[in-house]
C-alpha cells in the first residue's frame, strides 16, 4: 500500500498541477490503468475493479467472481464454500467482490500503471487541445514560421503546430524562419499525435478577422462589414455600413492618418485595401466600388441582366481597370454586375463608330456611285468620320479610286460633318 501510494500519488499530484486536467478525470485514468496492469499480469480473462480514494490516498482493488456450485473457470468463478469463507452471507449466483492485496498489486503493477497513466494523460491532453482549437475555427491566430516542408509552411502556434498548404498561401508572400504572422484557422481534425490544424493566408475571412481585431466599432457591431472580395496579395475591397448615423464607417476603419488600416495592410504584406461605403443604389454602389479610381458616370445598359458602362477620365482608365484587370474584376464580383470601363475619349470614338452608313447612303457623297459605294463598304469605310479623316494616299489604294475622286470623297465627308456640327449648335450654314 505504502509503495503504491509513494509511486502513484506524487504522479497524480504532478499531473494535476502541471497539466491542468481535472482530478476526477485523472482518477478515472488511474483506475483504468490499474485494471489494465493487473490484467496484463494475471491474464485478460478476469473481472477486476479498482477504486482510488483521493481523500484517504487509498487504492482498493477487487476481483469480481460469480458464486457457483461447481467451478469451471476459476478466473471468473468461485465455489460457494470458498465464497462463504470470505463473506458468510454469500449465495449461489451472486457476484462476489474479493479484495486484492494492494501491497502485492503495487509491486507487480506500479510501473506499468504509471506508463499507462502517462499515455492516457497524453491522450486527454490531445483531446483537450482538439476541443480548444475546434472552438476557434474561423478565428485569426498569431504564430511564427517554424519550418518549410516541401511547399507547405509549418507554423508554431505555441501549444501545437499548424500547416499552410500551397493552396492556402498568397503567391507573392515570402517568409523567414521565426517570422511572426497572423493566419486564419480553417479546419481542425483529430490526429494520432494531436489535432491537425489547417491554416490559410489567402482567404477573404482573414481580412474580416483582422478588421474585427483592429477596429473596435466592428467588434462592437456599430460598423458592419457587408461584403469583402479579394485578389490575394494584390487588392481587397471591403464594403462597410454604419448602424449609427453619427459614425462614419469608412473613417472608423481607416483611423486617424490610417492608423487602423495600415497595420492590416502591413500584416497582408502590402496588399491594397479599398474601403467602400455600402449603398442600395446600384449606380452609386458601382461608382464607389471603383475606388481609388474616380468614376465620372455610370450608364445602365441592361438592368435585368445587370450590364453597365462606366466612364472615367483618360488619365484614370488604367487605375480603374487595375493591373491585369484586377480592379474591375473585383468590382464585378463585388456588385454582381458585368461592367465595361471606358475613358471619355473611348466613349466619344465609340459614338462616332455608331454613325455607320449604308451602301445607299454612301452614294450621296460627291464622287461615289453604287459600285464605289460597295467598294468603300467592303473596305470598312462605313462612317462619315472615317471617310473625313482617312489619308488621301490610303484611299487611292482602293480599286477604282483616283486622286481626284478620293479628294472629292474626303471633302464631301468633311462638309457633311461640318453641317452636322452646325446643326448641333443651332446654326444655319451660310452658302
């Protein structure tokens, strides 16, 4: 008894103190370990009970046997005569609990029991760790780069490690061993050596969690993130609205001189973040979504099919489209609209292109007969604007067009354009 107590109870106290596992759970593990140790020594085909009394530091072990008239299996049966020697009230059919010599049991099983206990405690720790991290799925965690395995990044999270597989990484990010970073906990699964944690750096939810951590108004639900679209490593667009008319949602997220949004940009290694004010008015929302590019006009082409045209100044066109079309693609994803972006110059040119003439209309120009009209039409010269601005040397390359005819056509087209311009200005051409 004394040896068993000196062997096991210090272990019990140490585990409880260092591992933080509840005493009741440790006791269940010890009792299970004692039973396993005894069965290992005497054979599996026995019924054993073990009880640990923490208050008295006493361990009681019993073998349970069925009282019978004729014993066929002494491991699980006891004769009525032998049973009465232990308990005078014993009767056939009764399960008799026979107290084991704990001192002998301790000498046989203490070391084995401790090993089993340690194993059980490890399992309990792993289960506890799994439960802790399972509750954190979808949250942002802080860790440090531990090592690289193939294309995977292993992140030290303190109690355990997580993995960022290649598919969850941002193509432009490069990390060093020991570098700190924030990651999104995507999924937690049980594993033989502890929980397996799937982490991500490229998901939209990571951006949302970072804003929740750095902007109190979002955490307190004063400011609401309506939607986020992201091109990882390039740009994110975050749509916000305020549930308090006195709070500017964009300003709250940006902070004084960018004090709130800058740490998020730094954490995302320079990824651009556009904060968009939410609007239920489609044209207004589309215009805002193009930030940082300023939109001059939004023309709805087909509201049912959600098709629109956005007009910007010439020097803003590249910004509105973005590198590789990143900005306009994000806007389309954000709004759900198919959007064509044009500069003011492109819009004017497109309007001129629409002034297409028929073959019959081309014959109204000086020097153009039906046959030549067909030639011009097939050559793609189907608008007054094109004919007015074509070079003489280019026009004479067409079959049947000499210099004089070419000049007549060009002059006639220019005069027609001039007439249209005068009529548009409300003037009558003087002849």
